[in-house]
């Protein structure tokens, strides 16, 4: 009985996109998968926009990336 023991780590990244929040999340996830293995989830911590001359120029997200540490 009993499952496999696992230890996870959380790292935080910030990603941005001029298109929207969904795209910023995808940009962050795509980048994270290039250097982190064993990603099991994301947690969107914060959403912000950058404004210039009365217009939104960038959508930004702060993301916690959860991944399992290899043994």
C-alpha cells in the first residue's frame, strides 16, 4: 500500500503579452517548459496591465510553476 513519495518545488516567473492575459500565461508556460521538467501545475498569482498614453500596451501575469523534483 502507499504511493510513490514525491517532492515538488515552486518557482515564480513573470510573463507578458500585448495580446491578452491568456496569451501571457501561454508565453510563460512555453518558456518554463524549456528549462523545467516535471511541471504539474501553474498558479496565476497576479494579473496586471501596462498602460501608455491611455492604452493598454502589455498584459502581465505572475505565475507560480509547480514541478516535481527528480530523484
